[in-house]
């Protein structure tokens, strides 16, 4: 994949990431560290919960999404630097063992006011499971360097 | 702390969480798993990056924020089930060794249309470092059970 800078992206461009399967061990390790609630940690307790089964933390879905976008290489050159996320929605539970992949689409592209070396992209990211069901959606606001400033 | 359900929360209520220090090892482990970019992994490479120093992943800040809200116990009874996040902003870098804590404020409270057993809260969360600087802000949309349905 060639080096790509702010000038090289256009509104409407799409990309796909590789896939990642969240193992049971990985799901439990994340929950223990960052989201220690019964429905993420204990299959039996989870049956009495909102989800009625063991599910992965929504923040792990977000973190795996980030990993997959990094692995896609689409922003390898300038790095993926986010200023924020809009409209993050957890649309369906992620169950340990699910395989996730991400589709991205550039929906806006603007110079950064007062900074001639950087621009911003808005990228809609949809995270799907192995059945093609969208489990999470978000719009990421990213900062990129211009090629000429590299 | 007593059990608390949807009925027990009011707009304007605030809470504070305990603190958590992100160690260098914890920062590197998260980055290796979920955000393997040079400015999160390698102090030397980070000096040539946007951040000019090693920083923690913004998604780790989000995950630690979740952990701190769980640890606060404010939503221990019904669990913290999020439908989504609005306006997540990374406002300042988090550096390995920083100590984070979170302030929450209930900014909206609504019954869930068509469901008499659950309601939704909107909670503004501000994550601060040891200097009191807000490093991340967001509005979390949460689902809670009514006491009468427990």
C-alpha cells in the first residue's frame, strides 16, 4: 500500500478491514480490566441480566474496531489520530467467539482552520459480525497531515 | 451504597469516581492489543509523531473511564448498559503514568417508549487527569431498569 496523506482522500472513498475473532479469554480479560460487570464475566450470572447471556464489553468492540482500522493500513502513513467520535451506537450484542470486521466511508473532508499542514476527515465506521449484522456504528473525526508537510 | 433504579435518578445529579493510574506497562499492553501505532508503542518513534511523545490510546482512556464508572458503584444495581455515546472528544493527550478520574452528571432522563420496565439516562462524563485537566468528554446513553420490574 502506498503512502497516503490528506490530499489523497476523497469524500465517498470506502475501505474494508481484515477480520478479528474475539476469543472467550480475550473477552474475559478485557472485562476484568475495563468493564467488570456480571454480564461480561460470568455466564451464569449473565442469564439473569439485560442480555440474558455472556456478552463482550461494548468498549472492547470499539477497541477491536480501532485495531482493525489500524490493520487495514488505510491510514498507515499519517497515523490515526482522532479528535473525537460522534453518534457511537451499540446496535447488537457481541458474543465471545464473534468475528468482527469494519467498513469505512469518508463522509467529509475539510482543511483544519488555521493550520496549513493538517486536515480533518469524518469517517463513518460500521462494525459487523460474522452474519453481516452491524453491531456498532460511529463517525470518527480524524486529523491527517498534508503530504507537502511530511 | 443502596440499590438504585431508574426511579432513583434525577436530572442534575452528579457523582465522582475513584482514580486510576495508567502504568507504562498497562498503556503498552493496551496499545499492542488494540491500537498498535508508533506514538503509543515506542517513545523514540513518538517524538517524530503528531504528539511528539509517547501517549496512551484514546480508546484506553475510554475503557478506563468505563472501569471507573463501574467502580463508583453508582449504577451497580441495574448494570451499566449503554446504547451509545454522543460527542466523545479527546481534548488532551493522556501520558503513561497519568492518574484519571471521572465526574458524571445526569443531563436527561426519559421513559423508554413502548417499554414500561426500562428507562434511559443521558449522563455527561468528564475524565480528568491529575492536574484537573479534562482529557476526554462524552455523553453516555444508558438503559436502566425500574425498581418495580426488578
